């Protein structure tokens, strides 16, 4: 009975037909996406043997998010999010097919990988803010938003657990091209799920103002409200200095642990398992309260995992550490996402989520370049150690600001009816949880 109730709590957003379709289609598509994410750096490293080129390719795929995300946020607030998402999924399908064709034909070159990475980065610049903003359009009750975001993380990291493991096996037997081809086919499922949705007509407020004015309004809103600003800034620090560890994983697997593609696939799969556990924990929560404490705690867990990983020379120990790295990374990002979407005005949601994308994806290319350059000078382990230290310091700074941020979010939660549910507990504790 308790297990059944817990199951219904964790998966309660699946009662909405549109979200159920989205969840099923994306679950399949994301497995393919993770297979491509694993195969791409392995192909680059196999072709060049260069940690620097690994950083350059990753930079090429992520820099569009830094340059285009603010513009994408403005357009997401102006256009129909459903239509934007449908177009980006179709374009991603085409990109994956081209990459598969070049790889399977044996004619692929490093410059083609860079160009295709840039193209996919441009697509993702519009896909990510529209996908995050579209979640609330699939729900009938806004109070289920936190659960839906957690289920998105569960879906993403479930695929992250399966995709790298499958990719590792395919890389060892069939090669990178098959991974890219399977990713292309996987997009068919998400496109079909979008076409099957029945959405209520939603009025899109037309804006006669110039885009620069809307962009400035979104910028002022995002960085003028300290809770949103500090969440975005911490995400940027963690992404810049910490998340680039994944770029170095092929080097770590081969040069430090003396492994092969299986080693690499299982390491990334272990991080996915940790992230999956974190997503289950967040999905089981019935309220957004106390997420503010989880954000810095998860960041410091992530950083500590990177530090310990930098001194590990054991495959089994590295697998365990990757679980905690994935757990901390996912919980910090997903908790931040939930808080941001809960406290953000709906007419500015696309722009705020574009800055979220910019913080998570847009700073990553600079982190990839930095990680590749640092690894060449001081080595992979010391590069990971430095990223861990920076991530912990970012978490400590956010923790210091937390009481001030909680006081600012309090009126919003009262207005939304979130606080009265725990009014007696608040009175007893004399504090409000974010």
C-alpha cells in the first residue's frame, strides 16, 4: 500500500496525457542522444589522440548556446513553444543522419565534426529553453510542475544510464557510425509523440517592441532578482569549472585507468546511475520547500567527487565516485531548474530559461576549452581537482547567501499557496524554507 502510494507520488505527472506522450517519446530519443554524446568524443580522440581537439569539438557544439540562447529566449516567449520544439526535433534528426552517413561511409573528417557540432549547438539553443518552458503547458495543475521537472531529470538520467553502456558495447563492436544512426532513428519517436498531443489553444501575446527591448527586460528580470541571479551564477560556475570533466573522460579512461571504450562507457553510465537516484529522490518530494538547501549541498558533493576522482587510479573506486558525481551534478541542476520555474513569471519564462541554458550549456564550451588546455599543461587529474575546488567554493558562497534569498522567495510562495501547507511548521521553526 505504501509502495503504491509512493509510486503514484513519484509518477503523478504521468496522469496528464500530453506529458505522458512527451515522457515516452523523449525517453527513447534521449537514449540515442546519449549514445551520440559518448560516441562523438571517442571518435575525435580515436582520430586525433588530442585532448585539446576534444575540447575544441565540445566548444564548437556548445558555444552557440552562449551566443544564441538570449535571442532564443525572446523568441520562445513570442512564439508557440510547441511549434519551436517540433522544428528543433526534426532538425536534430537530420543532423544525426548526416553525421551517421559521413561516419559509416568512412569519409568523415575532423572539420566536418566541428561544423556538425556547431549546427547541433544552434538547434539546441532554441530547443532547450522551449523544452523547459513547454513543460508547464502540458500540465493542468501548476503544483505538479516540480514533479514534472524531476521526472524530466529522471528520464534524462535514465537514458544517461542506458545510453553510455549501450554505446560502449556498440563502439567496441560496430563503431561510432551505428551510434549516430540509432540516435537519428530515436528522434522519430519524439516527433511522433509531439504530433499525437492534443493541446488547448494558447493565446500568444504579440509584442510590437523590438527584440532588444525584450532581451533587456529579460536580462533585468533575471539578474535584478537575487534568488534567480544567484541560482544562475552558481549554475554557471559549476558548468564552467566542473561539468567539463566529461570532456576529459576518454583521456581518463584510457591514459589514467588504462582502459578502453568499455571503461569509458561504464564510467559515464555510473554517473548516469547516480543522477537517476537523485532524480528519483526529487520526484518523490511533494513540495519545493527545502530545495534551496539542496542546491549548495549538491554542488559541494559534486565538487568533492571530482577531487577524489582526480586521485583515483582504481576502476572500481572511480565507478563509485562517478555515482556521487552524477548525483551531485543532477540534483544541483534539477533543484535550481525547479525553483527557477516556480518563482518565474510565465510571460518571462522563456527568457529566464534561456539564461538557465546559457549558464548550463553556454559556459560549458569555455570550460571544455579550458579543461583541454589545462589537461595539456598540468594533466587530466589536476584539471579535475581544480574544477572540484571551484565548484565547492561556489556552493559555499551560495550557502552564505541562502538566508537572504529565502526571505525574498517567501512572499512568492505565500502568494502561490505553497507556504500555508506548512504554516504550523514554519511558525514552530521561525523560518521559511526555499
